[in-house]
C-alpha cells in the first residue's frame, strides 16, 4: 500500500499555516505590508501555553510558564491594536489556537475578542473558533465563552483509548474526552470538531475502526483526522528510534485513512479537505482561508500571517513577544516577499488539498499566470499516474492522489524560483 500523504499538521493545517517546508520564491524584507489593502480576512490568535508537553508535539507551545498568561494577554491586546493600523479591516473568521487556549479564563478570552471587535470590523456572523483540551474545560467555562461569542469548538481528543492517550503523553482520559463533548453540546455549541490521530505505534486497523465508530456515535459536526508524524526532536520519536516503542506502520495508516474516508462518507460527512470532514455547511471557514490562500493575520508568539505578497512571522518565545510589545514594538521577524510564481505555487498546492481542487481560470485571474502552461508536463505526468483528474479547467486529486498527495505537491513547486516561470502568459 502507498503511504498516506502527510499533511504538515503544524505548518499547514492548524497552528501555523505558512508553507515553511516549501518556501516558494521568497525574499526577505523588513518593511511591513499594509493590511488595509487586503480584502476581508481571517484572524488567528496563538495561545502558546500547555499544562505539559505531549510526547509527539513540536508546536510552538510551552509548559511551566503559565504565570506569564496575564502579561501575554495584555501583549496580545496591544498587538491587535498595533496590527489593525486603525484601518478597521473587515474580518470574517477568528480562530484561537495553541497550545491550549482553554487554559485562559473566560474573562481573558472575552478581552481578546473585544479587542478584535474594537480594532477590526468583525462580521456579525464571523465564525469564532477555539481549540480546547478535554482535560481543561468545565461547563461554566464553556457557557461563558459561548456568551462571549465563540461559536465553534475544536476538541483535541486525539484518541478515545486510554492506552493510546498515555502513549501520546496526553493528560486527559477517554472518559474526560467524551464528557467534554457532552458538556460542549449542553453549553449550546452547535459546531463541534473532534481531532483524532491515526497511525500510532502498534495501533491496529480494528482498534482504529472501533475508536472512529465511537467518535461517529457522538455525531460531531466536523472531524479532523491526522496521521501521526514523528517529529525529530520529540520524546515519542526518540522512543521509536531507541526501539522502546514500535515504529508506526505506514501501510496500516493508509488502510486506516481509506477506511475512514469510506465510513465517514457513509455516515453523511463530506470529505472537503485531505484531513477534514464535515456535515453540510459545517466546513471550517477559517481553515478554508488557508487552503484557498486568502489573507490571514496571525497574532501571538510564533504566529504567521499572509498579507498580499508578504508572509510575516512573529517571535516564537512568549517572553520575547511580551517584552517587544511592552516596549511598543511589533514582535516581528523579517518579512518574506513571495513572487507571483511563488504565490501561484502556494495556491495550487494548498488548493489541491481541497476536494473542490483548483480552478485554473481563477488562478489565472489572480496571478496572471496560466498554471496549465506553467505546469504542463507536471500536470500531464500526475494525470497519467492517476493522481490527479481534470474536469475542464478544474484539477483535483483522485482517491489515489489523496493517499500520495506529497507526490503531487512537489511537482507544483515554483520553477527555478523565477518570478516569471516558463509559460508565463
Ligand atoms: S496540548 Fe497540543 S500544543 Fe500542547 S503539547 Fe499537547 S499537542 Fe502540543
């Protein structure tokens, strides 16, 4: 069996949607792009605090520094004000991710959302999401953040099996995960996502099937299913290298993915992105902003932004981030300017993750480049390999392509880093 495509959970999917591993056509600049020139956009707020570090995690998250949370929230509200540039830019989605945003009090979350509404023109029906760890929420907390305007909650179950949760270094139990889901429904959350990880060391297909059936029986509105990625610096990776834990089996992971696709489809979920399924109308609008390569503004330690031709990154360490804002300075790293060819490449790669695929006419309108000409040999090759299908001017991954997505994405990198690649029209 082929290996399932490995969506970069950190860099593309959730916490940091920039294409750091691909780096298409970038150059560094210090001047700050003006967000006032962007159409309506998504806002991402990063909360980098966790109770303890999970064994597989290399996100920009930190344990043992929760005493910094009040200063960090003050710094965030300052960054929101500075980044807005007084432009009252229209915002259609807000996403509080982490780390563990559910470590913040309702008062702190309300303060952050109020700052967004004070400095941006937040749509009245803006999707407002928060990530929550099942072990850190209560009915009171859920009711209070619902009143503050949070209308979508993403629950980091990762597993509903205590043995697997221990292997991952999670601090919650399977019982707590299911109870947290019930609490969210009782607190009037009508848009709930469950995150699960598959392809764990020693995990059998039957065990995965049993767990996914249990999750489906809860009827969440949305599922995010990610294959375990062994990140080099993590304790779980070290344990596998030392032989203390069996290496994940990519063939079994591919079977798990294929089975989940069929089962979730039969249960009525639309498979709208490689790793994401939703009831009709419940696709995550914020994450669609990333996959459609539309503008987003990331705030908080280590957050990334995509504004026009620029990709911006904030300082990663919470203490540095706080110090910078306390001194009245934006906590930014040098900007990256992306060439037209780079933006075409980014948009094609991200868009191919979506079930809807990419519309070559739309790409030509956006970038003045005809991807059908720029990538003609590559498109012919991946079509011949059965990885991509073409319907008029629309390209999308086939079922086989969804298992081997990276084989397709690599072919859509910019050619020679040129701003005007071969076939530029
Ligand atoms: S809760 Fe999430 S961000 Fe925090 S350590 Fe675990 S996986 Fe990483």
